[in-house]
């Protein structure tokens, strides 16, 4: 769980997204940062119980900076108004599939995962994996619990057919995708309730077969 003060800080930051306010409330930010670090550490422990790749990782391998890179953005606000962490076998910078946690007040928090806008070679490999093993892919995404948590796999789609595939391919709706992601939303009350980390771990466990399937295309 996160402390209510963490969501309060993020809510106030969204209304005062400037360096002067942030510097004045740096102690509040430090408390928020430490609260999130503790949550991420607990999630890592839960993930490590079933996947040894997470045993050597710490929150530092997962948590994303709150400071925005504004060099090439029209939006010059200096801070993100959410907390984010990526969990994968290569940490937050891993280019393959992994898990993601997004915390933002106003009912905008979610646990998600998959692979978002991969580079062309990886995207080609994922499409090939789906094409070759579509029955297995379908079994994963049609699982009752999977559908309960996530609904369906989502991702921006090509207008035209991807090279090498025809319209009558049974997997064509997925082969046209440029991303393969799923999300499960959380209310603010869930984020600050006891046992939130266990709920996130359960979401990731349900998602794990999809993550493993997508990453298999890397090998």
C-alpha cells in the first residue's frame, strides 16, 4: 500500500508543476519517493517468489525518474505527476516485454505490461511468434482470469497489412498491431489499502504467460 500523503503530494504537484513549489515541498517529495520505493521493493519480493530473475534486482533498477526530459517537448513542465516503475528481466530499460506500475491520483493508477512500440526487428519477431503459435497465444488471452483482469490486448494498428501477411490470416488483427499491452486499473482507495502490493503481484502473475510468450520471440 501507499500512504494517502503520497497521492496528495502528486495531486498538489499537478496543480503546482514548477521548480519553486517543488523545492519548497522537497521534504514531501522525499517522503513520497521513499513510500514508493518501499512499495516497489515489496512487489519485487513477490515477483522473485516465482521468477528468480527478480531476486537480484532492487527498486533502483525499476523506478523511473520524476523529472521530465523537456528538451524536445512543447510541454515544459519539469515534473511528472505520476510515479512509475518497470519490472522486467533487464530492469526498467529492458527493450522486451515486461510489467509496469503507474500511480496517479484521480483513479488513473494501473498495473500493466507487454511491449510498447518495439523497434522494427523486435516487432517482426513478435508477429512471427504470434503467427507460428497463434493457438497458444489465443489460449493465453482467452483465459477466463486474464479476460477478467485485462479485457483484451490493445495496441495501435497498421492501416495496411504488415509485409508478408494476408488478410485471411486468422491472427491478422494481432499481426497488424504495433504494440501489445494490457492494463488493470486501480481506484485510489485500492492503492492506499493494505495489501495493494499483493493485488499488483496477482495482476502480474495473471499477465506472466503473455510476457513470457512475447519475450520468447527475442531468443
